[in-house]
């Protein structure tokens, strides 16, 4: 489970085949940056290559600029990730375990949470290959390659909605061939959210691994 957080947090110079592609991704970034906040529901698939198994989960994410994120997945393995200006928590209720990090972990250009929330500067951090456009479904697909080598994120397949300029699906491939697929099912922007929501109250019996001062 700890590996998943590292993939999520640490896991886009782009070469564009056409100006339309540049405009589309720019429009997506502008769409997210103009939002006051959003809440989205998603389906997630975690494929483990060595065991050839896939775990399916559902969940939701809430976001407020710049660093306020509340991520929660449900059964079979419940997980909560909370980010605010002071700290980042990864809580695993079934294991009675929580990891604490500095918010600096989100400053890396490879933070996939920054991509999901539309905060990443794609053209500065990734090379891109345009794959296809599905006009019937209003989607376009790209493959993004991090400029800086990162075993947690070898490539990202990104599907965006060409109509509402939202990210629809992300597939992250790591060095070991594992896949983390996140597909959004519902999206609500500019809703009622307060900063006080982005905090975590842990039960007393939870073990805490504190990595706040790790480099």
C-alpha cells in the first residue's frame, strides 16, 4: 500500500504533432486552474504484473487550490490520502497504519496528483505523443513521458474530454510493468468546500510512520 502512495505522489519540453494538440492540453490546464474547487468520483484498477492480478476499487477525490486534496478509496482496501498546507497523510484503516509526509512531496514535477487536479505544467515536464481522437465520444488520448527518469512513472496514458476540457482517464505504468488506472465517472466543480474538511482525525490505536523530514 505504501508503494501506491509513492506511485501516486511521485509518479508531464513536449513534442507536439500539431498545434491543435497544444491548444487542447492548454485548454484543459486553464479549465482546472479557473475552478474554485471540484469533487470527482472514480473507478480504479491496480494491475500487478508479477502476480498477474488486478484489484478494483472505487473512490472519490476533493480538491481546492493549491494543496488541499482529500482522496478516499473504498473496499476491498480502504485508503485515505489527505493533503493540506502543513502535511500529507496516507491512512490505511484495515492495517491500522498511517504515513505522514511533508507537503513538499507534491512539489515534484512528477506528482500524479498534480496531473489529476490540473495543477501540473505538462509542457514543462513531459514529452508527449498524440495517440488518437474519438470525435463521437469527445475524447483525445496522449502518452506522456517524464523528462526526468522515475521508476514509479515510466509513462502516462492520458485521456481528456475535448468538450468539457476535463481529464477523463489516467493510466500510469511503472518500471516493473504495474499499471494504475484511474477513470473518472462523475465530476462536480465549484461546490461548497471548506479548508477545514482537508484534515485527518486518526484513532488512538493507529500506528504512525513519520517521514515528514525525509529528503
